[in-house]
C-alpha cells in the first residue's frame, strides 16, 4: 500500500512539472527523468504488492483437521564410573495402553546409541489425550517409572537418569551336610509298618522324610508319607518302596540320601470271592471281553482233557492274588499269585474232567483291585498215554509171534 501511495505522489508531481515548462529541451529532459522515476516507482509498487500477497497467504488460518494422537519422545542417560553423564543405549521404554475395543497391551520402543527414544506420531505408537506412565527398564539398572500427560500437543520428557542396580554379593559356598546312613526295616506287605532307621549323622542335624515307590519305568512320592514310618497300603502293591532322607544343619548346605527295598510290596492272600451268578452281566459290568485261548498260551483247537495246561495272563493291576473260576457252570480253579506282572493259571486233568467237552470261559478277578479278565477256551476229549500204549504193546506182541512162526516154518521145511 505504501508503494502505491508513493507512486501516486510521483505521478502527480511529474504531471505538474511538465505542465509548468515551456522549453522543449527542458521538457524532453524532464520526460526522461519522469520515465526513470515512474519505472522505479512501478517496481517498488509491484514488490510491495507481491509482499502483501505473500503476507496474506502466510497468515491465513490452517485448514488441516485437528490432531487426536500425539508423540512422546525423550532420552535416557546414566552416570558412569567417572561421574560423567552418558547416553544409555538399549533401554526398553514401555507404556501400558489399551486401544478401543482391544485388550490391554504395552507400546514399547528401545533407545538408540544416543539414548534417545520416540513414540512417533506417524506410527501406531502414538497416544490420544490422557494420563500415562512410561517405564524404563534395562538389565543391570534400576527400573524407572515416569508419569506424563497428553493434553493437546506432542510431549518431550526431560532426560531420564537410570542408576546402575546395586550388586548383590553371591551367597557363600557351603559344604553339604556330612551324610549318615538310612535303612528300611519291616516287611513290605500291605498293613505292615516300615521304618526308616538312620545313623551316623552330625549332632544337631534335622532330618525330614519322604516315602515313595519305584515301578520300573515310573515312580514318585507317596502323598502324605513324610514321617520316619510308613504303613503299607494297596496303592503300592507290586512296587518297591523307597524313602528319601533330607538333612539340614546350620553352616552347611542341605544334603540327602535314600534307601529302598528290593522286594516289591505284596498283599496277604484272602479267601476267594464268590463266583458271579450271571457271567454275561458280570463281564459287561467290568468291561471284560474274553480273549482267545492262544493269546495266553492255550491250544486254540482245544485242550486235551488228559493233560495239564498253563495259561499265562498278563496282569497290570495292583494285585498280589487273583481268584479264577471256570464257566459254563462256575467251577473254582484256584487263587494264583501275580509274579512279575503275570498270572499263571494251571488247568489240571482232574479239573478239566469236571468240565464238559465244548466251550468254556476262564474268569479272573484281582483280590485287591477288583480288576476282571477273561479267556475263552475249548475242552476236548482226553487223550492219555495209557490209551496209546495198549495198541503199541499189542502190535509188538503180534510182531514177535509172526517172527516166531517164520522161524518154525523154516525149520520144518529144512527137516523135510
């Protein structure tokens, strides 16, 4: 505007000057001067106009949409051994934040070599208006928590100083408690009491006990069995019993030793349980399907009633004794022990003679576990050694008589 005003003044002055002169040469010289002044004034006016336009553009109000998320930045330092403040690299800065409709999570960034960090606005790690806490963590340094608030702009935190965590001295190395001995006394039979006998431990040693079992490929603690004695239960039948003794003594590290019984736990033999009255219902109720005779070592084609047969039945249940009955009509076969996980059922000729020729079922029930197993088998006619010896003997006699007759005939022919 000032440039335009000046141009107006120059133009008016020039016109007035030209009108007052009558000398042509003077008018010509004045005209040249006027042209120069008008040129300079026009340039000034144009510059002023451009500046005015630029100024108007520069001060125009912003048209961008208001921001609703903001950045967080800052730096982390520490004081080194020489009392110098140095940047701390690798610090994890985490802010707990929940995006709308999502589960709580942590936004995290890591400081660079210059100790700086930034949750950038142009990334998913920026924050809406609210109150937060940023946690700074690095192994070997004490964790620092700094609160901050987002109001209407990005936030730059003052430098955060992290101190080195105090060094905790390692505990002194102690010698273990000198070991004594432990042995188990008692017989491993259900209902008996076993005792851990200890000796040779230093005075003042406190001993604790834990009884357990060993079942070959597996084993473990016996729940609640943590005194110096243990009353044997059905839970460990066929297992070896173990006791672990742990020793504690002031000035020493803990130590332990153990003892176990070679003989597996067994249960006393009981009177046989009554035979089931309804075989089909009994087997169904106990989930037992008769297995084939050949699977337990019995002849598949049928048993010779005149010979002794043995069925070898694998028994995984915790029993020491198994009651065995033969059906169709219940016939008590006997109570047989479980040895190394196998029940050997002996079927004698006298027992088979009480069974009719045809199909039958062996039914076995564990005395302690109640586990039921069954085997289908067939009883055939008896074939005894005596019945085969008689024909052989008769044949031998006939052969001898034939040979004698041949000798007599030859003599008669020779004498003739």
